[in-house]
């Protein structure tokens, strides 16, 4: 149990490295005061453009991938997947609720995708990217694609680790990724239901 908590705490502090916030400061703005008000990639794209959004996305991926890869490459414990889940969950919490920014960060989708890339079965990566891209291209709703991404980790756990020791524990932690993503996107969900969600290319701010 202590190892799980340690991974959660380390992950949280890694997640607190808010790429979107620092990219915004480089452009002399607080990104949280513009657009949708969060420090994630989508809002940076809307407010600052493609290159700042790409830098934000890569930064958010790195802060999740690197600590998880340390577990996979150097520690290689018997319960590596569970530790990766705790580390990844900590990153999501730090990304969404950074303590030095008044607990106001992003929505956790980029870092959730990074957890998938570094902890899930390799087949989930191209499949997930394809599904996300098709949803976004066909609907122009990034939020809708993000809500689908939120189910990748539970799906990976169910398909690839259902026979592992501690599967129920793994599944509970996996579903927390989904729960946090849906909570962070609660306003987007309401707008999607009422047909008022902002689409890619629209000049209307969220």
C-alpha cells in the first residue's frame, strides 16, 4: 500500500508542472483567464494557436510518460501495472488541481492519453488515436473525443489484466480516470446535450 501512495504523491507533483500555464505566461497571459478558463491543450489551441498547443500537449505527455516509464523500465515489480495506474492518477490530479495555481488546472485528457501510451497494451495506442481522430474530425467536438479517451484505461485493464491478482483494485483505480475526466468535462457534457458545445474552427469561446 505504501508504494501505491508514494507513486500517487510523486505523480501529483509531476502533474503540477502545468505546461499550458507556462506557455501562456511565455505569451504574457494567464491562459486560465481566457477561452474556457482551463490550462489544457484545447484551450491553448483556441487562444494561442497550433504551436503553443503542440508544446503544451508534448509537455503534458512527458510529465505522465516519464515517471511511468521509470516504473516499467527500472523497477519492474510484480505489480507494475497497479503502480503505473497510481502514478498516472497522481499526474491527472496534479494536472487538474495544481496546488500553486489555486487548484485550477486542465481537464486531464492529454495526461490520461499519456498514461495509455506508456502503461497500456501497444495495440491500444493506434486504435485509440484512430477512434479519437475519427470522432473529432466527424463531429468537430474535441470534448466528445476526450470523453471517449477517458474509457481507454478501464478498457485496457478489463481486457489485458482481468486475470491478474488485484484486478478489482486495478479496475477501481482505472475507473477513477474516467470519473475525473467526466467531472472535469461536466459543463461540456451539458453543452453537448443542448447542442451548444464549441466546435473546432468556431470563433465562439467556450
